[in-house]
C-alpha cells in the first residue's frame, strides 16, 4: 500500500488551521460559555467546515480540553510538549532543594490562574446546572489533582515530606491550596496582588508539606 506523503507546506497549513480553531474556540467559550458554544459556531467563526473541527478534535469536550490545556501551558505549541519537558516543570524536577521546589511550584500558579481562570470559572459556575458541564469540570479537576499528586510524589521520593504526611495527604493539600477558588478569594475578592498571593502560597505549601529544619526527614538516622 502506497504511503501517503504530506509535504511540509501541508503540515504547516494543518497546524495553522488547528491553531485558528483553538483560538476561535477560546474566544467563543469565553464570550458564550461552554454550553452556549457549538461546534458549528466554532467552525463558522474559524472559516472552516464543521467536519474539519470534528475531524481534528472529535467532540466539543475534547476541543475545550485542548483550549484549557493551551491556556494552562501558555500557548498551543507549548501544550504539545510533554508536561515534564516544559521549562518551568523541568526546572522544578531538577531542583534538589525541596524548599526551592515548593517556591518554584508556587511561582507557576499566578500565571496559570491568570491564563486559564476565565475559562475554568465559566465551566465551574455552569457545572451545577448541566450534567455535561459538571462532567467536564470533574475531568479538569481530576487532571489537576493527578498533576499535583506527581508533585507530592516527587517530594516524597526525596524524603522531604513532614513526618506522618502521606503522598495522598500531600496531594490533597496541594490541590486545595493551589485551587482557583482560593486564588480568587485572595486576588479577586480581597484585591491581593499576584506577588502577595504567590508569597502566601509558598508559605502555606512549605508549612503544610515540608519537614521543618529540626524535624527529621525519612531516611535520616538518629
């Protein structure tokens, strides 16, 4: 069977179409919400036929997931890089000082909430009203928890967690403290700056997760 040849120009054209669809979908999701946006409207606004959108993304849920991931990563191209290879995450993994790791992790959160917050709020607020939206929100929160559980596991693997704290307990704390809800209470409701929020998050995560200076870490001898 003859292998189909795709020229660099065709690949570049396809990537440009995908980028246009994602950017258009993001604008519509922000303007009309998840429920108020249809695949047909995305296609029309992006200047493509609706079959192209379905062929590229499969479903509205999948398209929204790509839009959110692009916002979280800071762009569609960045979102296509494995999470552990993204510069900020790779730097956290490479860091050997757990206090620095926690501070570096906290430093990623203001930007994430700034970029993805508007999309996530739209879904969170509509979740109680529609089963499909509730499922999308649950999936997004599940993905967030999985990522933060990896951070907890990384700290545990280096014996950095405070005495008696399990990986699951650490993941729960990261999930709650880094949530959009707490960010919004401080930054949106109380008017904190991003710097103030980042300092608070660093202090809170350090206090909740890490062994103190005088507290023995796992593996330390008496």
